[in-house]
C-alpha cells in the first residue's frame, strides 16, 4: 500500500487515534497516582501499580487496533525490528507525544492554584547522578520491552497465557526498580508532557536516551536470538533490508516440523516400550 493510500485509510487513522487516546489515559493515570496529598508525597508503589494496571487495561482496549504501544521507545523498537513501517512509526510517535501533553494538561488543570506541578516531572535522584539514572532507565525499559516482545511472540504462536498481565507486572517491576534513582520513567512521552507544561528540562535527555536504547536492545535481542523464529538468516535479512516475513515463515515452518517429528518419535518409543 502506498503512502497516499495509507493516509486515506480509515484503519490507519484509527490506529493513530488509539495511540493518542491510550497514551493520554496512561499518562493521566500515572500523574494522578503521583499527586501528593497534604501530608506527604505518595510512595513509589502507588504510581507503579497505577501504571501497571493501566497498561493491562489498555492492552485489552487497544491491543487489537494498534498494539497499544503507548510508548515511543516501544514504537522505535518495533521499527528497528521491522515490525512497523516508517510512516506508522512517525505517526505513532507524534500521537503518543500529543497524547502525553494532553494528559499532562488535564492533570495540571486540577492542581491547586499554588502548585507548580513539579511533582509530575521525572527527575534524577539527588542521591545519584545522570549516569546512574541512565543505566537504570536502560535496564528497566529493557526488561519491559523484552517481555512485550515475548508476549507478542507467544500470541503469534497462539500460546494461551495472560500476556497483558505479564506486561503490567513488568512495568510495575521496572518502575519500582528505577524509581529511587531515575523516578522510573520507562516512557519518553510520559516525561515529555510534564516537562513541556512546567518548563523543567533538567536531565530530560536521560528519559529519552535510556528508554529508547533499552527498548531497541531488548527488541533486537529477543527477535533475533530468543524468538521461536530467530535465525541467522532472519538477522541478515533485517540488516540487508530484505523481506523478513518470508524468512520468518520458513523458520516457523521448520520449527513446527521439528516439533511434530519429535512428538512422533516419543510416541513411537512409548508404543515400543508398552509392547515390551
């Protein structure tokens, strides 16, 4: 399908709108859970659980439409593994950033008059430094996106399991792991929205480079080394911009044939044992 035909497609804009709405909901939920009470700021577990539960619901709401990526780092990982074309990648990125800004704006409107909204912004911990925060963002986003690719691989092979729960748990774990060092962003859009509204840009680069690098490393690692269809031919096809789907289909077919052969051999051995 050409770019012009894609832009005229209702399904294309439906996917873009799903990414905008999904990111708006996710960011609004996280920021709402981060809102400090009069007595004290909420513990780290509160926004972590809110993010994880929201992710589970968004997968069910928008998973069959756009994949419910709602994260620029995830979208770029799908681009690098050639699961997403360039036009959709750019469109999703713009929709996600716009959704994050709208979600941040909605929460900013309900803040008390004397509040600056500084609590909404991701910050590097005073006990750490930008390098440590970058490392934690890379690690936390890596384990999140690795889980997302594993769930997608299982879904493609029709392996029945609650994949959305795995993604939600992984998001909670990542925020809890990185929260005391980098405030646990794992999502550049989530950091961008509040930064635009408040004008606080300190160490903002950490929350783009860290998640994007971690996501791309996770996507490439799983897709070309751990996935059921992983093979050297698939990696070479991706690097040389060849049709990766043909190689992937052939790999899956070989894997299925191998599974059938092994099952038949085990059945034959069991039958021989029974006869003896």
